[in-house]
């Protein structure tokens, strides 16, 4: 691997996205869906059977608050094995999502596209290390707005990103809204879910991939980083930015200079700016060979 860049100081918390509830609350429409949507599965037995059959790409499962654990034990065990996130919501939210329907306190939503296995995707991107086409990876830390995620995935696909990693919890997944905003990119871009972004960063480093975080108070401009080396760009969610442990594990923190009165860019815009700088640098480097 190329020599490590000089270590960066660790700035305080910053954001590169829009203001959002820091508690990580989901929009109930995005979590549960709207009445009549075809990607809803409801009722305890239908959801359990969908998990058993494993032929549907379940995005997440919502169960009513206060439901007896004994009644849901098999569902929770199957969901854990399948790595399908389970959320709890008040009964009125489930009733609003499916008015007049006996949902039995259980609603699942199928994903708009299949997720890649995280370990397999890591192996694929690391195989590019040391080649003429080094890997470019994207990590997203708690991006909750589906339109932002869709826009990021569309940009990532256009910029030739080799893989995108998102957390299983406190982040939007591959929903119908994401697919619509991505405008076809989900058919081509590889997306994997992981349980722990900090662990992912260590795995990337072990595979000789540099990890660069974007933060409004980064100590150098994004154009100063050498994006021709194997790189993983990490972007924080709306409002909260990168979590502290994620920031601390990054090899460097870079910023996008701002000249107006607004303190941050939308996270999808920041993704486009930085990814296309990486593409520019790599194109220049290739032209000199």
C-alpha cells in the first residue's frame, strides 16, 4: 500500500446534511408505507412465512408497541437470522398505514432491490487494490431521507463507485421511494447493509483501502486528498453528520469550502461534489500513463 497520509486532527461534531431529528426517527410513511402499496405484507403468519421462504427481499418489519414477546419469538428469531431490522411503532401508526385491515400488529415491507452480501462485496472491492483501477467505495452513516439516498446512489453509479455500504439501523434502506429517486441506478450499483460501520472501517483498512470522512470542519479541502489511491468516502446523515466513533476511525477528514451564509450542503450534493473530484483526479492520472 502507498505510504499513509499525514494524520489529521479530530474536529468536533459537524454536519454535511440538512437539519433532522438527531434521535434517528423515521417518517412513519416511509417506515410503514401508505395504504394500498404493493410492497406491504401484514399479519403475523404471512410475515413469518415470508421470512421462512426467504424469497422476498424484506426491507424491515414493524411490530406494534407492547406486543407480547412470546407471540413474536419465531418472527424475531427469523428476522435476526435474515438480518432484517425490526422496529416498534404505536398502534395508531399501523392502523393509519393499513386502515380497516386486520394487520395483527405486524407489517413488513419488501425492498425495491436485493442487497449484496457485505463480506462478498468487501472481497470484490479489495481485489481492485493494486490494479490500474483502484476501488472507490462509499459508506453512508445514518442517511434517513429516502430521496437523499436515491440521489446519492444515482450519483455513485454514474461516478463508477464499486460498492455502497449502509447501516442496518437508523438509516433508510432500499425502499420504493429510493428506487424512484435513483432512476434505475439500483439495477447496477452494489449496496450492502452492515451492523457496525466502525467495524466496516477497520475491515476496509485491513484491505489497504483508505477511509476518508467528509465533515464541515475537516482540516483540509476535498481537492487536497489523493483520490487515486484505493479510497472509501464516508458521508454523515442529515443533521448529525458522521458519528464520533466513525470520525475517529477515518484516516482523514475533508471539507467542501462554502462561501455563502448556509453552513452545510445537502448530503447528496456533497456526495456528487467529492465523487466527481475523485473521478477527475483518476482521469488525469490515467491520461499520464
